[in-house]
C-alpha cells in the first residue's frame, strides 16, 4: 500500500518536465502517488552508413517495412511492440485498444514485415553484435544499445520517429508505513537532481525527468544521443500503458498468427 505525495516538498519538482508530471497512473482520486524520475526509449536503431539517407532526415517508422532491407532487419520478439509500431504506421491513434478491423490491417502489415526480418531477437547483445558486423542494418532497440554501439565507434543513430517515440518510465512511490517522510523526500531530490540525471543521460542514454540535467551534458553528447532538444523528445514520447487483459490477448493472438506463418 502507498500514501500520496505532496510534490511541493520536493526541491526538484519545478524542474520536472511538465509533460510527464501527470503521466498515466500518477494521479488517483485527485492525489499524487507517483513521482517520475527517468525514462528510456525503444525505437529504431539503424546504421546511418547502410540505409537510405532520407531516413536520417525523415525519421519515419516506415523504414522497417522497406523491402530494400529484406533479410537485414533484427526485430523484437514482442507482440505489443510489433502491433503498436504497425498501428502507428497505419495512422491509428487508438493504439491501446485497436478494433478488429484495425487489427486485421495490422496483421497484414506485420505479415509483410515478417518476410523482411532476418530474426526476432530476445537478447540485446546478439542484436548489437549483428548491428556491429553489418549483418543487419536496423533493429528495434533501447537507448543503452545506442550507447554501446557508439562506444565501438560505429555510425549508428536512434530514431525519434515522426509517428511517435515509445518509452518506459520509472519513478517513486511512497510506502504507507514510511518511518521518515522527510528522508524519503530528500532521497528523491537527490535521485532526480540535475547532476544525477546528467550522469544517467551520459552513461546509459536514458532520459531524466529533470530538464536541468540536460544543461550539464555536453551539447555534442546530447546530439549524439538524440537529446539536443529534450523538450521536443519528451513531447513526442508515448509512454507505455498497461493494456486491458482482453486487449493484450488480442494483440498477442495477432502476433502469434503472424509468427506462425513464417
């Protein structure tokens, strides 16, 4: 069980990005139960030297359905991600609860993509090795994979798609039996401080909820990680939501049908 927060007791609260202060689930019955701390994106990771330069400029998820890259795509073995990406490319806005007709169009698009995918990965290290060798030129991946490949000196980029950028978010809740509330608030302040956020950005490529953190990271590093304009990135971010069990089952069924056809 948890108790609610008084956000005004946090020194960092004024500096947290307004777009994520009230992320889904943070407020319940008018009370705040969640303080956002950091978040990480999942998107298309691609070799800038091995794909059409237009994708570097256009930033569209359509790249993963481009037949020119057949056999050179490593995709995630995740039903939800597959369905959501296809839904965005098809222009659907209700991605958390697609109807049957929309799911049928999603199935058709994913069936097309299945013919292009070299393999569906479950191990990010395997995917990163394939990207490094040039076996694949694009993959669905995480911020941390971008950092890892950049450290190897590889020409890779992490897309901020015009259709939307997915992200998980993490943060803090307060246990109802907390013994020292002020100590808890102090801990949260330290965790979300600009200096802590800057370290997280630089070392893992994750994003901080504290906008002041980005000012402590070298501009060229921010550009390299795709955070040269953090406010814009946050505006384009679509945070994951828990699907209703019935919706989740329908999405899983569509994905498994596509996989079974291969």
